[in-house]
C-alpha cells in the first residue's frame, strides 16, 4: 500500500519551499511575521491576518464564516494558511494565483479588514521601525515601503507555515507501523473509492477544480445556491458550483468544513463527499476509517514567536471607531451582510 500511496501523494518537506518571483529571506520573513499580527493594517485597528487565520487554530478560525469589519459575517469559511504555499491557487474559487495576490484581498475587502493600500502604507510609514525594516528587507529599492512589498513580505512569511512529519508522511517514508489498522484501512478506501482523484499530491488537494455535486448536489444548507463558486471568476456556465479541491492537510484542526462551513463532523463531511462526488453511500465503518486516515495528516505546527510590534506615533492614522459593538441591522440588511 505504501507504493500505491507514494504514486499519488508526496510528503511535506522539512525545508521552506522556494517562492516564485519572491526569494524567501530572513528579513522579509521577520517583517511578514510582524505584519501578519499587526491589527493596525485594518481600518478598525482590531483585525489582523491572524484574526481569521489563527496559527493557534490550524491556520483557520474554527467558525462557519469569519467575522470582519463592523461585525460583518463573511461569505465563506476561512481556508487554512498552513501549507498554502503548495496550492496551485488561493481562495475557494482560485481567484488569486499566489499568496502575494491572496494577501491583497482580505486587507481591502469591506467585509474583512476594510482598508486600502494607501492607508496601510501611511500607517507603516508613520512608524520608524517599520521604515527601517522595509529598507532592510528590500535593499536597493528607492521606495521600499510600498503595498506590493507588504504583500511580498506576508507571502514569504506564509511560505514558512508548513507542517512536516505528519504520521502519514512518516508512513510514506517507510515507517509502516506508524499507522493503525483502521488508519491503513482508511487509506486503502481513500485510494480505492476515488477520493484521491481530487485530493492528491503534496497537499492532498489544492491543485484542481471540481463541481460540488458531481453525482448528487448537496442541499442548500451545505451548498448555498447563491454562491456559484468559480463561476464568479470565469463567468463560464460550466464553472457554476465549481470549487477548488480543498487541501486535506491538518483537516482535523480546521472544522467546520466546506466553503459554507456548515458541517462540523469530519465523518459527516466524508459521508457527504461520498454521495455528492462519488455516488457512494459509505457505511459508518468506512467513513470512520477514512476520517481516521485523514487525522494522520496533522503535521508538526510551525513554531511562531509572537512579535513585539513597534508603537504607533503621533503621525500614525487613528483607527475608525465603528467596531464598538454589533451593528443593529434590519432583516434585509442582515441577509445582505451574511452573503
């Protein structure tokens, strides 16, 4: 079985991978770590990248959809950032080609950090320590403190968020006894029932796009009819309800599941995928075994030291004050926010 698994999957490396067009350097990683945790990038001054992609919670936030600026509820479940560097594209619909492009979105999204490139640069430029660090991270650039360089630093930091040495990786490398009989049974089912047709490669997903409901479309609670997935990116009819195959690394840490975040049980998620994608009614023993295998994909978490952020100055723009409490919305307004 190890040979069959190695033909379909690859182990997470222990070394930080290269990033196309953005060499990973210590200076950029350190700067990106600071920016990742700095809530001053948001217009409210309370939301950071880590708010929705908590590195203490599997790189996600463990709620159906994230809560952003002004207590607005986002439209989709927050994907994990762990091992995201190995994905072919970012977001559920793949609209960002790399982590740098992905970093631009949440900072500017009105429902998330509700900021602007100009605001971010003005905040950082007002703080001498950030000016020094940008100059060190991007030497030779006449204007190192730019919004593009903000995203490049965050990209390099995210590239370090890898989780090697999962028990499944140890199995791939030859430690056959590291998996239990049930977990090996789950791996066998994962391969033989067709799960690996979409969830393969180093991240067990994250590379290709597939309709959610190849055989049987799930109900509206799991697959909200208003969210047509990749169709919003390509405007191609055949891409309606098409989503990127979710990477399954560390999936045991990232409940709830699916882009709607409506399923909290890993076993239930496996059962739904069986009927929706494979047309198979998996037994409770089968879903339990596959879920047991998926739990072996949890790797060693990255060790991240919380940065000490430099203080604001008299020139630092002050945050908005609209986050003092949940807004009072009418029924129609509430429905609009929740989309």
